[in-house]
């Protein structure tokens, strides 16, 4: 079967089609004083709108040589301490964060034509909090953590199968088993941007910026 032409496919696609996306009005003058409050409200809107996997986000890092990288991870929480996610300290992202503890997050909720971007410094949570976060998740999450070796070269899918089966056995036998490298990371935001799409392309971009006196707010050109 012949592959479709990439250019033709791109030209045929539509962003924010009526009946699929609801572009709601957003008045930045009514925004709360802190970004966490608005994020919580927008996250609830995304869940209510049926947005698939609204808790997934892009995580961008820079390694010790200044080379950028990005991947999709899951949000574990957001509170006064920051936006949190988990990974192995020995993984590619873990090593990058150790060398340069600064990162950016991006959420995209096309059901509402909304984006949220978060930038700031990243710190590791205490080990007991990392373990508590891991053990609060599913057996599969623990098994994946116990499999370990994230980002290391893999010789074959059979090697992965064997390691995974052993990790699943350990996770079922001991749901409290620790993972020595699993780490809960917290991004302390320095800037948080909220983007609301507009059908006339007059998109609203509101950015919160951390200052020594708290949070300031300002608009950005789309």
C-alpha cells in the first residue's frame, strides 16, 4: 500500500475544528492573582471537556553540553512547592537536570484550544517523598521503576521482557519495595503562561512572572 504524501496530509488537516474544539472567551482581567489557581481551574475545565490525558505534558531540558531535549511525561501534582513529575535520576532527563537544574513544561488541551507553559528551576524532593509518590501509583508504575535502566541502550526486546517480568514479580510480591534511583522532581516556576485560542486568531496570552514581591501579570502578543 502506497504511503500518503506528507505535504498533502498536512494541508488536509484542520486545527480547532467546530464540534471538536470549544474556544471559550478568556478575560485576563478576571484571572486570579496566582498561576496555580488558574491552572487548577483550567485543568478542571480540560477534564470536564473530555480532553484525553490532560495530565500529560512536554518536559524540556538541556544537558551538560547545552543540547536541548523534550519528551512527554505525566504530571504528579502541582502545589505551592511547584509542578512535580517523576523519573530515574540516572535517566537521560535525570542526568540533564543534575547538570542544569532548569526546565520547561507545556500542556496542550486542544479540546479547548488552550496551552499552559511553565518555566523554572528544578529540585529533587527528599527520598521519602519520592518513595511515597512511587508507592501511591499503580503496580505497573512500580514494576516500571524496578525495571530501571531508563535511557540505557537495550540489546533486544527479549532482554526487556525478562527484566520486566522479574520487576512485575517483585512489585506484586512487595508493593512497598523501594527503587534506589526513582526521584520526584519539582519545578518551581519563574514564569507561567496561559494561552487561549481565538477563532479570529486574536489569541489571548497571559503570563505570570515571579518577582520579589509575588506574582506580576502581563499580556503577550499572539
